[in-house]
């Protein structure tokens, strides 16, 4: 059913500044800028998913809805979209597994030259997504694929998402949703007393949905929350120097938790998203 992550959406207040910052962080340019009544966006396409930066535009019901979401949930990740070959088949199967959706819809974006892009989407009700916004996006197997965003700096540019983090107060509930109902591949279930956390790694389409749960608190029915994003870069030292030179606050490069990896943290310019860069070629 689910073949990978289609895109992750960010809602931000200062659109122009956030897009400029992500161009500097990624070392790539967005391969689509457009919008429709009440909203505008910049789309960064990578090999295994896309990041979509969205902001309100003007005064309208759609613009007010985005502003209200930011007021309620804050800037940052507002939704995680999964790629499916057929929207209707996917939603039907999910509904048979107990998940509920709002009415399916088609989103249209138009750029400055009048070109259009369209997405067939079905949004899951937040209660079914354990409190976070999950949705499916139709990508027919024979449909043309988006080209990756043009890289400016070779191995010092980001080329893929490694993982997205979802924080949960109930790990077994997350297993039921992501593994059972959505059918993602649970590759690792690890409890680490030193970190005080249990981590679940669900792989899909070359990226990972990492579920984090505290070992210090009893499971509860509280809502899940989106955590951060981790991106792959082939040359983390060069990437760190490049991003720092652009005026963005970054940590020093350090050894990653996975043997043989190097990582560093991006501390500013991310639109409220905790962001990690790590070495990786695939």
C-alpha cells in the first residue's frame, strides 16, 4: 500500500526567510515555487521524498486556516504524507483497518508562469493519527516523477532524508498504527536505559519514521507530536562549513550513535524543526 514518504509539510510565518535558510542548509534550490488562493509554497524534491514549506498569503479563509494552525501547533512540521499507488484503494484499506479520513481532495499549485501541479490527497483525522496530521498522496506507478532539486555543492549538499521523528507517550499504540494499520516495516525496536528512551524504526521507501518514547513515564493516551528531521549528506565537514559560512548556527561535527557515522546539529533557520545532518551515501 504505502511505497514511501511523499513529502513532509512545514508551516511557517516568514516564508521568504525560511526558504532562503533552507536553500543554505540544503545546498539546493527548490524545484517548484507556487501556490493558490491564501497560500504559497516552495518544494524541495529529494531522491526519497520532498520538503514542502508553506505559508499564508494574503487575507482569505485559506490563509486564516494556516495562521490558526500555526497559532495552535506552532511553526514547524504540520503533516507527514505517504506515497500510495492509488488514493482510493489506500484509503479503503486503511478504513477497513479502523482509520478515519476527511473527504479526499485535490490540491493545485500554480507558479509565476502559469504552470500547474496537482496532488490527490486524503487526510487522516488526527484522532486516527494519534494526534498528528498524516495523509496519503497518490503517485501512479506510470506517472512522471519530480526531478530532484538541483544541488549546488556536490557532496556538501543534502541529497536525501534519513528519518523523521515522532514523539509518542505510548509505544505500543504507535506499533499498532505505523506497523499494523499503515503496514510500515518495523526494522528495530530498541530500549536504551542510558538515553531513557525506547526507539522504534519503521522503514519505508528509503527513509525511516523513528518513533521515540520515554522510558521514564508510564504510557498514556496523550497525543503524539512531531519531533525533528535528520538529513543525509556525503561530506558532513564540508556541509557544516558551508552552512556556518551562510550565517546559520551549527554545532561541531561529532561521532554519530551509529558506528562509523558523523553528525552535526543545525540550530537556527529551520522554521522550528530540530534538525540533524548525518553522513550517508544511500
